[in-house]
């Protein structure tokens, strides 16, 4: 028999959201909109999210625009938001918003451009 993932109640979800700036809950989904600097970066972000989702075997819904990606997470089998959703949200943030560390060698200093920005929830 398959194990059912525990879903979060409103208060429990709010406590988890406090640890995930930029994410919100809307209509039963954990959501975040990322803004990019254009189509090429949007596609790179979609591919990165896709890679993380495949690793986790947990797949978000994505809305893709020319300079934005909106991520919606929900554990379909549990009919709600579970630990899987919060964990994948953290992984997505870690990749999407990664910036070079200060003091890195010149060859690894990174681009001065902010390719992806996490917009505040609306």
C-alpha cells in the first residue's frame, strides 16, 4: 500500500512560507513568479527546474512567458501541499537565484547581470 503524504493546514503552511520568501499559496498551490531578462534565460530556467523536478520525481506546473516563469507546486496524489512541495521550492530557489560568492577567483566571478529575479507575490 502506498504511503499518503501529509498535507499542510493553513497555519502549518504559513509557518513554512515564512522560510520561503517570495512564495505564496493560492488556490491550493505553492506558487512563485520568477522574472528573467528574456526568452533565452527563461528557457534556461525552465530546463533547470525540469532537471530538479526529474531528480525529485515531483513535477510542478509551469506557466512560461517571454520573460517570466511561474511555478505552481502541489502534490497531486495527496490533493494538497506537502513536504515535497516545500523541498522542491527550496531547491528551485537555490538554483534560480544563485549568485557568485564574493571573493571567488576571477574566472569564476560570474556575470554582472541578474538573469533571474524572484518577484514579490502579488
